[in-house]
């Protein structure tokens, strides 16, 4: 069977869609190819000029969309309708976080035939078999939602959690141009031991967890390096660092390889110094340290860790020359001025480090979203299209906290002004050896500097709204602006959370 996998555009209005390495779709592509299907994949955020008409000749019989909460819903919906017109008889299936949260709402759209709930590899493979051979009953496909003869949504039994990630085929990297993505990602785990109230992982994975083995991770790294020339990899999945036994095994395997490959990953909890030292030796150059807030009261409300353990982890990382970029939200429900100030005070205690600062947005299938609805802080969208601008409305028009908007705006303005200079100052104070990379690895060094320059310019342009200025036009000609907005740049580095992969 011919199957097209589509990553819809995340653009909204005059904001272009950011690119994100499609590791989930590549995993699904690998599974489908292992079952003998012919697969193509299109990322509408990278191939911005692509149209449904471009795939008429390919004539897919099944088209799968990966849809998160937000602007990409509009793109997925319009494309689904267009494919139905161009290819009579084609079946459309939506998967990923939003389809999992609201399958009946998704199926209310005439152009969508199926919705996948939870992990999609086996469910879509069984759906393709059903459509191609009719050898099973549709009601027996676990994790699938579909329409009955009256057009009503039928939601099948949930698919049980897959405990062994090693049983999956390698992601189908050949379906994309890997080097066109700024960050190459390997998803090494599913699920998380934490139950953070702002995260949808618990509901999406059913509270279960599993990991790719250290040997398999190293094997996939080797393929990406040898066949695609990749020198740096981001390991997604909260358990990459949390699973200490596997992390140490992985580090020792990489050290034994004597590679010059580097890597980074998210860190959600405390790490002891010995483990940090081993990470650095194996090529870890940076981490995204998910502190979330400097207020212990807020962390307790979020059902997550302690400020103290994150502070000690931060200084262990700095000591061993791993760059920690702090990730913080502001504007949480119940957040007070005192809580808000504690976050800013924490940044001062950490010597004004690199950090990412984002307005909190509650996403579906999280306890905080339910809390906000129950407390009357927001109204839940009534249909699919109302979800399109939901994240932007929450970020730009709502204040769910008790913190005055002026205080949040001033803190954000400070973040934007010092985005680049803060990083340079911190590195000069705590890791001056970083700048020796200009001599040892000039290509990598100047790529880092250019990336920093691009993000800084995007942030400043967003703050001043000066798209008509001579400076903006000059930088656009240089290719330094126009691909990401400031908020989108931060989402890329944060590997997006909530509506996307956390």
C-alpha cells in the first residue's frame, strides 16, 4: 500500500512554522516500511511550497497526519479536505497528541476517517493491513477511533503499552533530508516517572515507561554519523538522563568508541556529580535544565522536585563544562508576585545563566488544563478550529496568574534584550575554554555563533516589531531572519512541550 505521512504547517498568520526533527513520524515510517508498504513523508514546515496536488501522481491510499494542539490543526484540516477532493477513496487518519486527547471531536470533521490514540506504530500498521487486505475487523484494532455507518465516533479499546522499544525498526531517516534540520533527535524513551501537572505524558503513555537499550542508541548514533554525517544529536525523552543505569552504560559505550560526536538532552531532576562527569566525558556539551520555576511552592503545586536539587545539578554541570540552559515558565495558575520574584532571584543566584523564558500555556490532557477550566480561568474550545489559536491566545491575551501583566512584560523584555550577551558573559566567566573551539573546531564554533545571532535578531525584531527597518531587510537577505519567530526559536530549543513532545 502507498502511504503518505504529513507533518502539517505550524505557521499562523504572518508567523512562519518552525521546523522540528520528525522522529515520531520517522518511527512510524520505519514500522510501515517493515510491513512492506511504500512510504513518503512531507514536512510542510520545511517544504513550504509543497501542495497536496504534488502527491496525486504518487496516489496514496492512506494519508496520516501528526497533529498537535495549535496552528497545525488548520493546516492539517485544509490539507485533509484537499486530499479528499483530489484522491477519491483515499483514507485520512490523524494521530499524535490532539487526536489522542479529542478523537471524537477530530472525527466530527467529514474529511477525517480515523484517529489514532497514543503511540501510533502498531495501530497504523494494523489499520493499513485492514484497508489493504480486510483480514481483521476494524473493531479489533486497539488504539483506533473510527466512524460507524451513522457517522458516529467509535473508540476502540486502548492499546496496551509496548514495554520493549528495541523491538521497533530503526526510524526511516531516508524519508527526509536529515541535514536540513538544525537539530537531529533520537527519541530514546517513552513515558516519565514524574507526574507533573502541566505535562500530558502521563495520559498519553498511560503512566507507563520503557527505554531503548544503550546498545541500540549507540547503533542508531553510528548510522546517523556514518550514513548522514551527523556530528551532534539531541536525545529526547525524559528518561534518557533519569534512567541512571542505562545512562552510565551508554556513556561508557560511547567513550569506548572514541568518537568525536557530541550530544545534549533534557534534564528534569537532580543528578550527582559522578554521573555529570561521565556525561561530559562521553560528549555531552549541554543540557536543557527543566527547572520550571524558582518557587518551591509552585514546584509542589506542579508536583515536581525541589529547587535545591536543581541548583546543585546546575553547578555540577557548570563545573564539568556542560552548558546548562535553564527552562522556565511564568504566569502559572496560582502564581503570586512572591513566586514570580523567586524565579528571578534563582537566576541571579545562578549567576545570570543562559535561560529560556516562556509564558505558561495549559494543554489538553493535563491536570493543570482541567484545573484552569474548573476554576473558570479559561473556556475550553468547543470545536476543532477553536483550538488553532488557543496556545497563542493563552500566551498573549490571558493572565492565569496573580502576577501583574506589567511585571511579566518587563521580565520578558529583559530576557529578550540580554538573550545573546548573557550567554557570552556566562561562558566567559564559567567556561572560557569554549572559545578555544574557534581554533580547534572552527566550523562548529561559528555555526554556534551564527545560530545565536539568528535567535537574538529574531527576538529583538519581535520585540520592536521593526520588520520594515533597513536592518531587518539586510538580515533577511543574509538569511538570518524569516525562518523562525522568537517564540518559535525558543520552542525549537526547548523541543516544544505540552501540545508537542515534551
